[in-house]
C-alpha cells in the first residue's frame, strides 16, 4: 500500500513500491523513480459514475499514478490534510479531494440542497475502504467532533468533508454574519446530527443562496 506523508503542510509525498494512487489531474509537481500516469474519465466507478457526475455537476478529473519511487502532489498552495480510512466512508467535496490510495473506491452520494447552495450540484464525492486519502483546504482545516448530545451547525461555504454516522439537515433563513451586520440576502446552514467528524476550512466559498 502506498505511504502518504506531508512534506511541509502544502505538499503531499506518496512513497510507492509498485502501488497505484488516484490524484487530481494536474496536481503532480515532481517525482523520483519510475512513474506512469494515465488520465481517468470521471471520478466515480465506471460509466455510471462518470455519467452521474456530468448530470449533477459533481465533476472530478483524476489521473492514475503507478510506479516505484516518490511522487509529490500539491494544489494551488492549499493546506493538505491526511485522512486514514479503516473500512468507513469519507464524504468530500470534489474540489477538496487531492489524492487517494488506489485501493479505495470512489463514487457519489446525494446531498440535496446543500450541494446546490455551493454550486457543486446535488451530489458529493464518496471515498470508501481501507487506505489513506488527502484532502485540501483554504487554510489549516479544523476537525470538529459531532456527538448525539452536541449537534453541529456549519457554514456550507466552509464545509470540506465528513466521516461517521451523520445525518445532514439543510436550514435556510439563518445567517452567521447577521449578528455583525454583514449579511445580505437569505443564507443557509448545514446541521449535522449523530456521531462523526466534520472537516471545515477557515475560508468560505461563494454560495448561491447569499453570504453565509
């Protein structure tokens, strides 16, 4: 299995001994050893995944990298966060997924109006299995734990990913900036309930439903 490690906070080094990884197309910045690169059509599994992404707007152009040596990946100087999966599923916005172990399965999951508010379509990317994944964030990501006693409200523009047994509810009419007089228009929150982890970034995407 490929070994993921950080070279600083903005470069991912992947050590491979004949292994395979999938990475965001164009994210390779350097490599040592013998590597082969192949562009893949769509980020999901097979033709169905590719068609689903085209219909829903959850697009993810990926490349497959196989070889022996070390390959280095980065994405516009974004901060990189490593996520170790042990049979569970990671839900992540396609634009925030940098690299996954080749043995991990990728697909799509319905998110409803949350995806629409971010302009990312109605689906989000899923990564499932045992191995490592690397996700990027605009600034250092914060990992927040959700429990049955303590649900979590998140600005959709700051949401990156989540794991665990979590339920999402999309709430309108609530604006984080209203309290400081910077709100404009109707805004939204995502409410997470259950048990799991939510990754958020200290920077917000522009959302369709107004500033959040």
